[in-house]
């Protein structure tokens, strides 16, 4: 009986040792799985945060695109108006200059020419000088003098 009990007791001890080893191994695996679960939860949290940041950045970029598109529409509209206004103003200034040239041309009368009279706008102008001591200034009247060149 003694030998049976000792064999029975040693068998129970061996089974108890095996169960202890299995419990220790299972506890270690639970600890490893808990750590892996924590790491995965951290990655999920980080990914969710990045998704949130990217969504916000996407919203901001869409707003900027909308604003730039609006500004381009405004600029396009105002530039057409501006070009038209500038063109009109240039036409007005050109008309004013033409009128001034016409007025000045009408103030010049060509009375004679070597080769006959030409159009008023196509007159030739001659100029020259005489020396200080060789100019023959002559009294004209009480309001001036004259010189014949």
C-alpha cells in the first residue's frame, strides 16, 4: 500500500507540476498578449489621430481651394473691367492728343515754300544760326527788333 501511495503521490505531484507549468506558460502568454493588445491599441489610437489630422488638413485645403477659386473669379471679372476701362481711357487720351495736334497745326500757317505749298502737317522747318557779331539786328518798331536771315 505504501508503494502505491508513493507512486500515486508522485503521480499527483508530477501532474501538479505539469499543471503549474501550464498555468505559468498560460500566464506568460496572457501577459505577452496583453502587451501586444496594448501596442495594437496604441497604434489604433495613433492612426485614428492621424486620420483626424488628415481630415482636418483636407478640410483646410478644400477651403483654401474654394477661396482661391473665388479670388480668381473676382480677379478675372475685375481684370476684364479694368482692361476695358484702361482701353477706353487710352482712346480718350488719344483723341485728346489728336485734337491738340490738329489745334497746333491749325495755328501754323505756311505762307510760302521753295517747292510750292504742301499739306500743313507735312511742312519742312529750316533753322540756322548767325554769329553774334555778324547778325544784322534792325529796329522794327517800339515793340521789337528784326533780323533778316
